[in-house]
C-alpha cells in the first residue's frame, strides 16, 4: 500500500534533522551543490522560509521577514532552531487537511495545497541532500518518498527553471538512483 504525501512528509524531515545535527561549526563555510549557498546561507534559507512554509500547511499566509534573506545572518543557535522548525513543518504537513484545497506560500498568490506540499517536500529532500554532501555526511530517504518527490520535481521542473529555482537539467541515466535523478532535474550534478 502506498503512503499518502502527509504520511511521507516525516520521511523527508527525519533524515534532514539527522544531517543538521551532524553539522559542525567549522563546516558553515563549505560550498553546497546549490551554487547560491554555502552551508551557512542554506541553513539560513531554511530558517528564513520555514515559518511561511509551515503557515501554508495551516492555510495561513505568513509573509517572510521584512529584512531580505540576503541581509539576515544565521543565528548563533541555528541548530536547535532549525531542528525545531523542521519538527513544526513535520507536524503541520503531516495533517491530511494541509494537502486539501488551496493555500498561500508567503504571498498573495493562491495555489493548490497539494502542489505547495509537493514543493515543500522536494525542498526539504533536495536541500537536505545539499547539506549532507557539503558536510561529508550520508543521507538516505525511503524509496516511496523519493518516488513521490521525483514525480513532483519532474512535473514542475520547467516552471522551476523559469522561476530561477532550478538550474539547467544535468543529464542523469534513467536507471540511476531516484535521488540522483531528482538532483539532476534541479540542476545539480549528483556525481560531483
């Protein structure tokens, strides 16, 4: 029996929480596969947008902070804050009602809640992988979760590229592991 997206969400955040807990302070300057971010900036990105993504699950518009993301420094207590934020995301997106109807993702545009939930799940998986690779950690996700995320990323890849969220697709063999195929769709080279 296949799990629904709300049941799969904890399988995205659990491994990422393990990675976050494994990051050492001297690794904050390491470059991630996401060319815009080193580890510190990527952690900050997750903290910055976390409340908006959590609010989307509750059908609440939670705008991002007034200060632009690029001007916000990572807090000294980033580790417990990010673990707590990921736990809140898990709680909110594990509610089946989060995936029904429409919602807002930090702004006025109304979107299907299932689409937003898919984007949030993909964001957690891809950025969790970015953090693991940048800090020399391994990360493993369930095959059911990866199959779901691959489908979501594949269906929105062109839109993601048009919005500048994803880079140009990196060709990955069709028989490569699902995580590698997801990373290739988002413009990351899983072999570098």
